[in-house]
């Protein structure tokens, strides 16, 4: 297995996504990449929009779901197709919650309509987890509602 | 070994006997083949629809049975096709029983244009519908709303659209709940959810949402068909969509709220999305008030699309195309307060229907006068290019399923499997060869909706009829299909 990557997992009605990497931040980035690739064919696109996203959760799983759903609502509101999200900070804060910041790159949706694949309604807690599967291998997964 | 044991009740009904932490038994409408398929999936797949039926049966305050209609397949927490009724004092509300597409449903309208005329101009009609009804990812509607107006949509549903001068109020008698539920509270809906909806009222969406122009191919029940205004050759148009981004965001916002509520109220979480709050708790009340706002949003959306569909028919057929009247509209992802007879006693319950259609029998409250003696039309969307059905609710359905029936064929294959097996272009070509005009906003989405990825709708309808829960009234065949 490559040190980082992502894939989709079979689910009858919807779709499972799975991202892995050597840190929780990499696993979350890869899970986001899996979701964004479901939504559009992002290969070869050059980003023209940049923004940031900050999210928090009571544990890493909630942080994953908040992060993915934050990407969905921000993309919808701004009319943007996101190409990738790079986690710039992921830490456990002094009050015990988890927080992340990420830098996002995208392109205006109107410019790439022919690249759109399918609408993701939400990231769900179904099958959701973020855990260190093997030493140094973090896996983030969940089912997204299509 | 399967994770769940089932026993046969009769040819079309199976039971997961009450055991362990189950508060009620599980009951699944299925024939021998489909129960075998569900059991084998349960052995090999991570998500097991029968286990989901069992998990729902363990929720506090559930009454009678955790039910699954014949289109059952695995969902998240609740099976798709699942129905759960909860006691108002001891029961819970669960997000898994509603989902992210709140009040997704179908409106079917009868078109007063002869079938031959529609047949002759179906390409023109398909183009007009494709152009006039906004659909696909990121599409925006012609109604641009202010913050105050979106609150009005959430409070008043389809009535908001009618008050804007779009259509006459005569539609509303033929819409579930008259197109508006009481008790919606816009203050329970986040600013993000509202902002996402400003431009989306009157948009079809994507995925499995569609517009279909269909004709009645077979009549099974003359009396009911006549009451509904249907005969062989009648042309109808069906709209399948829901509450769009607003519903998705309400679900997103409340899944964390209900997750925390499950811990607070010590409701065991058996599957991570099957989180719940007591109906009477502050969290439960807020979620219910938000879902009601989502329900109204979907009513408004379908009413706005109905207006656009009429515009398209008028454009193509002139005066002849103005005769388009609503036959019925009903949702299939819903949360409803309803009164049902339980053990001989009329009881108020909170009913969850996740991918299940309300299917009230004759003489039920809330039916249009014209249908009261007959029962409620149940609109079952077939798979793209295959048959759809209009069914009717029965007294037996009122006794057994809280007046609920199927909502579609139900998926048989995962989207991943479908993508491997089917190609969008090929599917469109096959449908065209059968005379069905297809217009698609997102071609990559088509392969996932391939007819072969779904169960045989004829069989699913037959199971419900065999069980006596719903009966066939007419079968509809597609002429034009516009996909989101």
C-alpha cells in the first residue's frame, strides 16, 4: 500500500470513502480527495480560486465529518468545484476538542460544468472512523449520501 | 452465518423475532428470493439491511414492529424502505429515519394532451422541459429569495409559491398535507441551510431525481383509476425531487446534535448514524421543527417545478397544453405525527418513513374528497426507462404498516458495481432505441442509475400486493425522461 492514498468502498445506496496517510491530517486530506473526485473529474484542472476552512469536532471522527460537510456547504455557497484541500493545522486544543485549518483550491463551477459527476448530499457517520490502523498508518473513512 | 435470523410469516412477509435488546420484532415484506438475497448480502457486505431492521427495533419507544417495505436495501442506520413508529412519550426521533433529502417525493400531474400528440412532439417537449426546468449540480432557480422570504417558504411550503401568483390553489387539495405542515420553525434551521436554498427553490437537483412524461399502459383497478382520472393512454408527468440543499444541510447540522443527545439521554448507538433524541427533549423538538421546515421547502420546490413543467407544455402544445392538473403528490423521506389504531386503541405516533411512501387506505383522514372512498394514490417511481406504478393504500396496510408502502424498485447493485457494468452513453442509446427520449444534465451520473442496478419493480410491487398492503391501480411507461 502506498504511504498515502484514497479509494471508494462499496455501499448499495450511497458510497463509502476511505483515505489513508502517515498522519491524521494526511488521512483527512485523502478522504476529502476521495469525496471531491466523486463530485467532479478534477484531473488536470488549474486552480483559480483559493480559500480556507476551519472546523472543530469533539473527536477525530467528528472532525472528519465536520471537515467534509464544511467543504460541501462552502463549495455550494461559493459555486466552486474544489480540487483539493490541504490541512495546514490539525491539533487537539486545550479544551480537549480537535480543530483543523485547511487551504482549499478550486475553480468556478460554471467553467467546468462538463466535469461534474454527482452531487454529494452529505458526509454521514455511517461507518465513520479515524484511527491508526497500523503503526504510522492512519485511516479516515465514512459513507457519503448521494 | 447471517447476522440476523428470520422466520417466514407467509409468502410475502418475514419476521426477525423479538430477542435480546429488541423492543419489537422486525418485519420485512419480501418473497423467498429477495429474503435469500438480503441474507446473503448480510453475510458478505459491511452494511446489512436486515441488521439495520433489527437495530431500529431496539430504539426506545418503538411500537408494534420495525418494518421494511419490499424495496428494502441498506441505508445508513435505517434501511431504505424502513418504517418506524414511535410512542410520543417514551419514543425517540432519529435522523437515520429521515435522511438528508427531507420530504423527497413525487408529484404526478395528468396532462390533457392526447398520447399521439405527445408522441409526435416528444423531442420538442423533452428539449423544452430540459431548458425550462433547472436541474443538475449547482443549478439555480428562477425564484431568487430574500432571507425573510426563505422563512416564509419554510413556514408555508407550497402555499408560498401559490401566493406568488404561480399556479392556482386547486393543486393543493391533491398534495399530501395540502402542501404545508404546521409546526415548522425557521429559527431551528441554520443560516447556512437557508443561504444554500436562496437560489435553489424550483430546481430539480441531480442523482436519482427526474422528470418523466409517462402514459398509462395498463389499468389493474378500473374503479380506482377512474377516481384518480386515469385510463389506458392517459398522459402524465411525474416530478421526483425533494428539499434540495436546505434538507441536506438540516441533516448535516443535526447529525452532531442527535449524536450528542444519544449520549446525553443514554440511548445506545448501535450503528453510528442511528442516533436519536427523545421526542419531547429540547434536541428532539428542535430537530422535528427543522425537519418540518425541510418538508415545507420540498413542497414549495415541487410546486415551483410544477409551474415550470406547465410552462413547457404550454410552450409546446399551446392552449391544449394548459390542461395539466395534479393527480397527487406524496413524499417518501418523512417524519409525520399520525394517529393509528394500535391494539384496538387510537394512538398518536411519530412515524419515520425512510424511502417508504405514505399509503393511507380508504376513509383515512387527510385524503382529497374525490379519493376518500377509494384510498390514497401511492406514487412509485420505477427505474429510469422501466415502469412506474400508481398503487393504492389499503385497510390492511393501515393495520400492518401504519399506512406505508414502497417508494421505488430499490437498489440491487452498489453504485460502484453499476459503474463497472454500465456506460451512460449506452444506456441512453438503449432507451432511445425503445422510443424513450432522454435528456441528461450529468452523463456520468447515468451509469449509476442503470435499470439493471435496481430490483425488478414488477416483483417489488407484486410482493406488496401479495401481502395486501397496497394494490396496483395503473402501470406507467416512460416517453420522455429528463435527469438531473
